[in-house]
C-alpha cells in the first residue's frame, strides 16, 4: 500500500491507495496558510498518523508516501509557492525528517495528476501522453514511456506558461500571453467580467445575484448553453487559444493523447465540441492523424492516486 498527499491552497487530502490505484481510505484537513510552512507539514503528519491509526495500520505497512504540491520543486528540494506563502522552503528535507519511517517522493500537483491518468485513467497505455489541468491556473504533465518528463533542470511541463498570444493583462509569472492567461478558469471569468464592464448585456449578472465578483466558470458555461452573447464570446475565445496551445504541443511532441483535466473539464461537452477541427487549423500537417483529445477520468482523486505512485516514476 501507498499513501498519496495532495496539498492545495484550501485543503490537504491524504489517501491510502492499493496496488490497483484504488483509494481505500482518505481524509482531508484545511490548509493552515496563516500558520506557515512548518505548521502545514506538522498538520499533514497528524493527518497521516490518524489515517493509519483509524484503519489499524502502521508506517511499516506503507511502501512510500508521495506528495503533490502546487509549485515547482527545484533540484535542491526547495519550493516557492506564493499561494501557500512559501518562499524557498526546504520542502524535501523537511518531509524526509518528518516522515523518517518511510520513503518520501514529491512532484508538482499537475504532474501527479498526469501520473494517475497515465496509470489508471484516460492516458493509460499511451507511450507519449500530455495532460493540461485547467483550473485557477493551467498546469501540465508530460509522460513519455511511463516516465515523467522533467527536463534537464527539473523545470519541464510548465505548459501553462507557454506564450501563445498577446493579452490585455500580464500573467502572474510576469510575462504576457501565457496559456494560463487565456485558458484558466480565472482568465475566463476575468474576460466575461471585462465584456460586461464594457456594456454588454448578459444573464451572468442575474446568475451572480447582480454581483460581478460572484461569477464563476460554471456560470459562464451554463450561460453559454443558453446562448448568452458574453458567455459565447468568452468560451469561443478560450477554445481558440486552447486549440492553439494544443496544436503547439502536437507540432512539438506529437503525443498519442492529450488529456484535459481540472475543474473546467467538467464542461467537456462544450470544450470538446469542434475542438479537434480548430486544432487542425493550427497544426503543421493538416491532413495527418494527430493526438486523441480526451477528458480526464479520475477527477479530484487523481492528485492522491498519482502522488501515491510517485515511487514508480
């Protein structure tokens, strides 16, 4: 058995996972950002201790513990994650000290979700697989021959920060035109608000109780289904840039499959509708077969499952 831990900005999920990728037991705690890095790690230790004791298990029953973190982990095991208030914290060393009873592994959260989908989900048995996670930001994972592709300096797979155009605002990373500024839920919400601020009428205001700040991505997809002008304009723009991003990946890597996950993937009927045709407009070899475009299958469990199997990658 393995343990997978998915560290998020609002909550930390931990689960005990068997060899077939089934989550046997899981639990969750709130992420105590105000308490700081050490407090969060201490809370995770308590979470895992309780998870084991409640199910009559010991650390000796666990082969390894894997962690997914919403950030880049550098070659020295340091993590900077603005959303968690972490700045070059000694992530790997602290985990190894805190969990000395077993082996520790850690990777970016989008990468661990990609591992889960590669082993048990929509990218299973594919030699070259790419995952885009469309949520608050845009994350990614590249799996080649059942191995995580991390690059020469452990910085690969940051596909949300590929520049695909010029935008009306800069990305949090400081650049302009990143995929994340066109294809994240945050960017979609911002663009819908922009259109409304410019005087376009929309049922989104009604759905949001007349408060622009209440608008979320689900509302925009719902309004799209009701032929709302703002929603249609917003989603069409999002899909155009998503197609450009995926076409660039196809031209570069020629994967077997590209999987779309994250919260926005719940609206797969809208996202997939016509997407392959739009992608074909931007790929180099327009008459040739290209990657299967699919939706992630494992949902919010992917973080736990993928983290649990980091020792295999």
